[in-house]
């Protein structure tokens, strides 16, 4: 069986690592892939957003299943295009991926179907957005409507930060057309938890919980990033809370998408905040989270390829999905200066010493092979993941692994898993 995974980051490396363990022994391809993925799959030089190129490759090479992992190609309709060509694809169609692609759509969906979320208003005029913020006070949550690589959210503590945020998103278009409109939200407080779920539109199976660290520096300080590390399970997400979320958030979302004629098949990500007024949805993603995937999939005991095929065929109800009872922690190793200005091309040392340890994985996010040598090629470079009997054990093992890896200007947080 031939499987193509679209993307080239830590999430895709983790997916391919898990697919490689399938009893079906698939032949794996990845477009475009990276230096780590190349050790498990044939990397193909096609951009993840090149819909026509991916479809042509899948047809020519008789790919049995294409897994579309990142948000951009999902919103470009890659799954639709593959299906139109008579090919099997895993991931939501464009109409369903809108739950991530438009924050306005997702907020209005939640309002219409009574799914708990923060109060909000939508603005296309920057002056009107600022007037609303001034009237409602601080802190203010400002979100670019569209896809912004996980960085289009600004929490403004005062007027100066609000004006800078509105200017960055709406006037300077730091995130392009994603900033044509903004959502101004009520500021919620409480711990955040991520829960990903497999769904075929009929059945929804939540995965184990996770929490990530978005800020660049220790103690949740510094600018927002795509994620500096993550851990699973959340210490706070109890079975009782999970049951409430299933009844008030997860299943109502699946049913709402069906009612809208946008049946969601794939991985639906729920970004949750546990407030004094109960759990509320902060955001949806239409795919595996990154880096949450790097701690969730190492705890999956069921064949991932079997799950993907069951979702495509709408027979998820026939499977029993099993998880490891322990814990997993991922520490992201980033280029110095990330998420702002940083240099790449530095040699990476020490990976073999980590990977020979049982229960230790290194997932590549921004690497490439240069003359046979692995070098840095992005802001987030590697994710060092450890599984352990509990969170404290996994934290210690992950940082022991981090200590064996080196590259110039390597930056990482020292407090992953401790919040």
C-alpha cells in the first residue's frame, strides 16, 4: 500500500513515524518532507500548497491514500481535488476546513448552535475595531480572521498594545488577507487544554488531552510562537470534564457541521479554556495540532493507518482506539531569535544518542540534508519527545534528551510540562 503525507514539519514527521509502524507495512512518501522524514519515507519536491502537483503525483504513482496534514492545503481544497480525481484522501474537504480557515465562521457556528465560547464582535474597519476595544476595556483579544500560522492572536493589555495589534493585522497586513477582518473577543482566564478528535462525521473519538506552551520564553513570556513544547495528558482534564466536553462541545460541533452541510471527516482540534464559568472553546483547527501531535501519537496503541482508512470509509464506529496510560513530553528546539529573525544552515549534533534510548523520539520540524549532513532549516528545528510512566518521569527524560543535542544558537524553554 502506498501512502503520501502532505507537509514537511514535526507534525508530518510524527504521522509518518506512526504510519511506519502499521502492520500493513505501507510504502511512504512525503511532499515536501524534511531531513528527518527522509529516513522513513521518499521525499518528493512538491510544495504542500501545490494542489495540482500533489494530485498529479498521486495519480502517476498510484498512491492508495493521501494524508493532507497542514491547514493551508486543506483550505485550498486539496482533499476535494484528490477525490475529484478518483483518489482516496484523508482530511476534511474545503467546506469543512472553514471551521479553522475563518474565525468568523467558527464563532458564528458556536453562537448559532449554543457551543460555549467567548463573547465577540467582528470588524473590517480598524477604527471601528479600536473604538469597540476602548469601550469594552482591557485586556482585549484580537484575532486575525484567517490562517496565520498560529500567530494571528494578540492579547492587548493596554491601548498602545491594542493599536499596535490592529495596525499589524489590519493595516500592515502582517498575515496577508487573513487580516482583512478581525474578531475582538472577551478575555477569558483559566488553563488551556487541547483535545484532538478523530471523526468521520458520524462518530467522534477524542484523543488523549494535551497542553502546549505558545510563548517563546520561560514562564509564558515573550512573543507567541507556533509552539515551544507540549505534554500529555493535561493534569487538569479530568474524566468528568471530558464527559461534559463530549456532551456540550465535541458532539454538538460534529452535529452542527452536519447540519450546515459541511460534514467534517478527519482530525478536529478543540482548543479549550477551563474558565470559572465552565469549559469554553477558544479555537478549532481542522487537522492535527503541531506540536501536540508529537505527544499524542506516541501514546496511540491502535494502528493509525487503520484509523485513517476507517474515517475515509465512515466506519470509525467499528474501531476501538486504545491509548497508553503513561505520559509524553515534547521540548521544541528552536533557532535563536525565533519567532522573529534567525539564522539557519547550522550542523546538528547528537541525535543518535537520543534516538537509541527506549521511549525517546526526535521529530524534525525545520531540518534538511546538506551534502549528507543534517542542518537547521527553520525556526522550530526539532521536537525531542519522551514517553514515561507519568509526567514527571517524561519531563526528566525529555530534558535528558535535549542535553544530548546541539546546534549553534539553539534555544528552548526550560519549563515544558510544569504549568
